[in-house]
C-alpha cells in the first residue's frame, strides 16, 4: 500500500470514528437533556420542601412569640400595681396598729370612723388583687412562703418546727407573694 492509500484509509477510519463519536455524543446529549429535566424537577421539589420547612418553622416561631407575649402581657396586668401595693402595705400595718391603740381608748366613735376607713382601704386593695397570706400560730413552717426572723425554744414539743408567732402579715398579688409573712419558729 502506498502512502496515499494509507492516508485515505486513516481518513476514512477517522471519519467513521467521528460519525460514531457524533452518534455517541448525540445519545449522551439526549441522556443529559433527560436528566436535567429530572434534576430540575427534583431541584424544584427540594427547593419547595426547603421553603415549606422554613415557612413552617417561621410560623411556629411566630405562634410561640404570640403565646409568650400574650402570657407576659397577662402577667403584667396581674401585677401591674405591684409597686403601689408594696408601698401601701406599711400603711395597712399602721392602720392595724392604730386600730389596736384606739380600741383601748374610750372614744368608740373614733374607733368606728378609723375602722370604716381601714375597711374601705382594704376592700379597694382587695379589689385590685391583693390577698393576705393566711398564717397562724401552730402552722408548719414553709421556707418558700414564710420568712423566719428568729427561732426560739418551743414552749411545747408539738410546736417544734412550727410557727409560734406572726410578727408581720404577708400578702400576695394574684399568685405571686409580694411580702412574705415574718414569723417566729420554734426549735
């Protein structure tokens, strides 16, 4: 074979390979065109899933925010006047001391007048949610509710660990104790 024939054979082989390669390219291009459609759909579904998840999380977060602020607002309304109530407690104590002293005097009209004012004052505060913490001698001491100012030897074995005397009344506003009762405990 001559060089010309060899060159022609090589050219023919190259042309055939090119035709085969073009066919393979076309097949692979067709396959690539099919897969991008699927991958685009899958990608869109994945993006939709991510956005749906973000939306649900954001919605849940917003619902939690609404519940939390609503609860905080309700708590604020319940205890809005806490500072004023705390400021009024010494006045209530003074009324009690005044009534004790006036009851010893012979002027019953003065006692009735001060007692009426005291009752109106207490009812007004009660209407705003102020309640007295009920404590009496002989109750079991509870450190979360009571404030022990001192311990003394119990006059009776039954009073060990119990409240012997209430020095200062306690009050709560709603469910929150704003002043713990000050008590003497037997040991």
